[in-house]
């Protein structure tokens, strides 16, 4: 149900700032005190004392904590007999009722990103929390919720939205004295960086291009050798040695720029029999 419902259990747990009514019931089956006058002195344990002739007292505790409620009952049977006094006490625990759930943070998020949501619950822990996300706020009567035990006043949820639009978050929180249900509307938008992949691809291409230019610029030695080889002429000479056997010698001669010399120079008789 919406709002908070506060109730008192037999264990003596009460809610702070909630009107409370306590009644004293006299058990007198033989009617011995039917004509007696009774007085009641209520000590609430917080410094407040209430006196009266009614067996009912109405009060409330402003702050949570542990208190001892004491009742002193005075009975005047006759004007000649001394008054009879009875003292009764009970320990009570006063808890804070759950009155509000607050979302601390933005109400709009991005799709496909791990989102952290923080909520403040102003009740006395421990509390049982049951929550579920509804895409596009469509009701799901058959769907369940995730149950979590909360030992503090801050609830943190991690969720990744898979679609854009308005989503709803239903939260139900209860402790020993109260229960509160609430719903939050969350707007999910597209990512602010739709071209992130394109930018990364362009950056990779630029890095590869610069690397290639750097490698080319750092090879002057190999480039010079290529030029020297291109500007040299090979001269093949076949001469006859003194033993009558032929030998081939390979000589290199540099050619200045602008000069021309045949690749194969012939000197003397090339073939001898």
C-alpha cells in the first residue's frame, strides 16, 4: 500500500512521532475492586509523567530509542483502609517509521552503461527492500522483485539499461513497524559519444601512417647504397692468361653524372683459340 502503516507488536516496538495508546486492564473476576477508586501514574521513561483516573494513556515518543514504560496504580477501596499500590513496567523499543525514499542523483541516464543509483531511506534499520525495473514503465503482474536486506539508510543499486525511453523503478521497503512503496521514473537517453568507434578508427589510421613515414625517413643508408649501385657500370673482361686458360674478371668503374659509357667494354681479342 502507499504511504506508511504503523502498528504495535506484542514485543513492545513502537514508532516515533506516531500517536500511541496504552491501556491498563484490571483483572478482577470476584469484583473486589468494583467500587474502588483507581489512580494511574504513567512514567514514559523519557522524562514525561502523565497522571489520571482513566486506565488509558495517549502519548508518542519523538525520537527512537529504548525506553521503560512504568505504571503505578493506586487503589482506594474504602476511606478507612490504606490505599493499595501496584507497579508495572515494560521495556519498549521505539523505531523510526519509513516515511520517505529519496533518489540522490540524476534522473536521466545513458543506455548500455553500468549505472549506479543511490537512495536514502529514512526508517530504522534493518529493513527489507524489494525492487524491480520496468522497461517503458509497462506493468508486469507476473514479474517478481529482488529482495535485499538493508542495514543502513542508503540503498545502492547497479543496473544497465538496454533501451532508451522512460523506465520505472518500483521499490518496497519495510521494517518492524512500517512499510512504504514508491515508484521512480528514470529517463534513459542515447550515449553522448555515438561516433566513438569512428574516432578511434581514424586515430589508428593516423598512427599507422605516421609510423610508416618514420620508418621511411630513418633509412638513409640503404637509400645511398641503392643510388651507388645504380650509378656504377660493370665491365666484364675475358682475357687469356699465361697458361693458355681463360679467366673472367669483374671490375667496377664509377661514372660521373652526365657521362655515358657502355655497360660492356671490349679490349683486345675477346675469344682466342
